[in-house]
């Protein structure tokens, strides 16, 4: 019997907050099992973690085209049957939905079998799964205010971030006037970002002979091409497909250029890292734009809209950020003011309340 069934998957934006909560629950002496899918990053990442992993052999449906939607009823029925078997076998005291496809049928199965359900929404605009589960859940948690209608009584908790990151501060936050080269961190999310991979090398080259160090997370499929673009522009950059030790990279950085996934903007606030955000234009319900607006609302970040950005806009924005250390430090302080470092503990406390009451 597992005390908690953690349901999360697909991308790092769902998996890493769930992992932070799972680690905190385990530290409280609770057994945690994990429900995901075979195609999400959890299938790889959780193999290195101490949590029994139960994988559904199907994936999400949004954006998959008409054929996927025609087969949707059968796929959902199959997923629900799989989840009913898993929940019945594990008999958890609590199910926690942190987003991704597995949370949907997993949450329904939990409620059908009388297992309490908590859901947590990381984005400023809820995904389809959480919008549906919010009507069934015993408790609804949200990272950002007003993600759900007030009638649902959602509780704002912030986004859980990994323990290794909570106490980290960026160099921009630590040093108002750092010496040496400006350190730029480029983050495309757990799967990389083609627009950033293609645009950043040329935009940085257009700055001329500025002292910059670059670390760029490109995603595995485009690492070689991205490194070649920097070399073609005469720039030296460390290009990686994925950053495993984000705490070290955040502590190193003076500024960041990145997408606006929920986990990314929450971690930028936590470490106090000034940023240029380029929301992914095809994100479901344009939720990355809403995430970016949350961080930019206090002046902690600048936002560029990919669809309307003109040639030279990115270079001009980079020039301001790189050339003005006092401005970077002020942005870092505004980011820290938005940080919710107790989010992991808060979400964990809600989970413990249900586990200890059953």
C-alpha cells in the first residue's frame, strides 16, 4: 500500500514540481508511488528516483489531429480501466494530480474508488485536465492567483520548486556590480526551443564585441546545430541538450533568456534572476503568455512576443539587459519579491492533512 499516488507527467513543468512534493512527503515517512505515461519525460527521469512508477501506454489528445480525436473515447476508456486497476491495487490514502495526461484518468479513478484527490495547477491558465478535475477534487491548489474561478475555492500556494534551488540566489541578486563578463543563461524548457536556438546566436553577435559568457540549453535534437550557429557567428558558447544541475546554473547567471513555462518563471522568481521571456506561441490556451505577464507585472522580466518581434528587437532588449548592471540587480530584487519559497512545504502540508485524517 502506498500512502500517496502522485500523478504527473509529460514535461518538466509538471514533473519537477511533483517531484519536489514527493520528496517532501517521503521525508515525512510516507510511501509515494507515481502514475505517468510511457512517452512523458517521467518514464526516463523517475527511473533514477525511489518511487514505484506505473506507466499508462497512451498519451494526451490535444493537438494530435482529427484521427486522435476520433479514437479518443476508446483511449480514454482504456486509460481509465488501467488507472482503476492501479488505484485498486495500490489502495492509496490520497491521489495528487499535478498535471499532464495521466492526472485525468488517474484522478477520475481515484474518486470512483473513494480516494481523496488534491490537484495543483502550475500555470496562470489551467490545462484541460485540471479544469475537469477541479469539479471532482477534494481540494484545489493553484500556483498563481485567480487561475480558477473563485467559486471553486482554490487555494494559492505558489509553485513547488526543487529543494536544491530554494536557497540559491543568482549572481545578479548577489552582486549589484559584478566583475568580469556578463553571464547569460538561455533556457528552452525541458524540450528546447527552436526559435531561441535559431535567434539567439545572431542577436548576440549583433551586439558586437561585448564581454559575454553564454550557457545555452537547446534540447537534444538541436544541440549540434545550435553550437554550429554560435561558432559561425564567432561566439563561444556552452551548448547542452539539458541542464541537470539547475541550481548551479542559476547561481552562475546574471540574466536569462527563456520560454515562460510555469516552472521556469517560478524558479526565476525564487533565485532572483532577471530575464527576457519569449512565451511559446502555441502553448495551450496561450498559458505561457499569462505566466510571463505574472513575472513581468512588477518589472522582474521583459516580454517579447515571438509572432510580432521585429528584426533587432531581441538585440536591443539584450543590449539593455547586458549593459546595465544596476537595472539587472533591480529586476532581480523584484523577482525575489514574487518568490514563494514555502510552496513545497505548503502543498505538502495539504497532502499530509488528508493522509493523517484517513
